[in-house]
């Protein structure tokens, strides 16, 4: 008989889980994703935001139902494995780990770009090292720091909204809900904006560290998503009212450009600091989520078994966290990942497609299956509406992961026969 692998400590309540979800969603995405989304959708930006929100809601409800049944680290990796089979769980985990590792590097470089543009890569690496150290010390420390970050970012976003809406430059006529970018543009914008909504997965991937997960997770996920949607809608309306869809689509730093156009240039440095802090919050939550999925996959030997170790004192997957931190630091030091939003969105949409398919198996009634069906179709449509490069690279990564799974399975079968 062998001793069971040590588990993680359940310390997070509803408030902590909501804060971690908010730290993932109310992050750098709102500072960065609005401009490319407006460029794609034109006057249909708000419609694209609504489409992204509907798909995100369906995904969130499916994830909440599954997390209540399977409160273990790994999120959709675990759900897919249990409901659809080992391959689909593996594919979800692969999509998440690869896509979100690239997102980690993108968030780190966002910190560097806003804090010290001339030394963006060095600052990015320092941010990764610092936040990996915070995560190593225990999930409660991560939750406390995330709470501070969320409060600061919400304050900055509220300032942007107020400044824009009360300025003489605000014009409600710029909120035209037409579709000058066409239906394809609206869907592409929704896919890009989905990048900013995807953080509620972090709540599910922390399922093994949540108290009373059957009640906590189904409450925390919709709460975090609802708050985020309200914040994003307010920010989008405020910025559009000042810049219009054309100005927003061409903006390099949309929120900073908006407060400058609103006649308050003194707020620009505050917005820059807010963007850096938001990116730090996203990076912190991303490292948490990726390391927990890595832990789950290592437990099943889809990744090196050494990564499944749990620190005896801090009760965290310390080797997985160090490995993720090291890979992200290398990427942040050497690669320009400004185009990672599309790639990350493709991977996360594939991840949630598996989540919705898994939720579909939980019941046989058409009413109960409506949400996962809408979520599944929405994920597939948005994934293939993304820019062509993102689709090709994302699909290629999924194929590589599938081939690796098949090869590893055959090697294991051969070793068993030997």
C-alpha cells in the first residue's frame, strides 16, 4: 500500500474566490482588448461585448455545475476526463496550460511596458519572479494581494468612467449600435473580448483549496462574472462616448487616450499605473491557475510526475509553480507576445468547449442542456472567428498536443507488453 498524495489546504471562502476571479478578469484585458475589438467591430463593439458576455455566462454556469461535483485542482481538465474520457480532459488541460502560459508572458510584458518601457523585458522577468514567490508562500497570501490589486484597479477604472462621462467631449451619438464592421467583425471582437472574461476559470481550477466547494464555487463564479460585466460595460460606454469606435480602434493605450481626449491629461499617469497593477493581478491569478492545472496533469502522468509534489508547509504545488514561473520568465525575457491575445483566446475557447460538452452530460432534459449547448456552439464560432494567424497557430498547438498524447499512449502500451 502507498500513502495517498497530499492534498491542498481548503482555506478560500466565497469572498476570496470572487476576488481571485475578479483579479483575473478585471485586469489588463480591459486596458488592451478594447482597441483591437473596436478595430474589428467598428460601431458594433458593444454588440460584440454582449456576445462575449453571453458565451462567458454559459461557460461560467457549466463550469460552476461541474466544479460543485468535482472540487479538485485542474478545472476542465478534470471535468473532461471524468465526463468525456481521458483524451478530452487532456486536450482541455493542454489548451489551458499552453495558451495561458503565453498569456502570463503577455501580462508580464504589459507590466514592463507601462512601468519602464525601455526595460520592459527586465521588468517583466522581475514581476514573474516576485509573483511566483508570492504564490509559493500559500494561496491565502495570493488572495490577500489580489484583493489589494482589485481595489486599486476598480478605483482607476471608476475614475476613467467618471472623467469621460462628465466631460464636454462625451457624445452619446458615438454609441451607435450599428455593425459597421459587419457580422464577422462583431464575432471577431467578441472572440478578442472573451480574453478579458476568461478569468473565472481560476475559481474552478482552485477547487481543491476552496471551503465547501459545492456551495462556494457556484456562488463565486456568477458573482465574479456579473461584477466584471458591469465594469466592462461602463468602461466601454465611457471610452466610446469620447473616442468613438474609429478613435478607439486606432488607440495604442485606449483608456489613457480617452482621459487625455476628455481634457484631463493629469490622469494619464494614474491610468498607466492602473494598467500595470491590473496586469500584475492578472499575472498573479494566471500563475495560480496554470500551476494547479499542471499539478492535476502531473498527477495523471500527462506531465512529469515530479510536478505533482505539494509543499509540506505551505500546502501549494511548489514544483509546478516554480516550473511555470521559469517558463514564463524565459518567454517574457526573449519573446514579443503582444499578439498573444488571439492565441490565448483560441486556447481558452477550446478549453471551455470541453467544459460545455462535459456539462451537457450531466442531465438529459433539453432545458438543462440549453446553456451548455449555447456555450459549446458559441465557443466554436468565436474560436474560428478570431484572426487567421491565431486560428492556425491555435489549431496547430492542439494537433501537437493530440499527437503527443497518442505517441505517449503507444509507448506506455509497448512498455506494458514488454
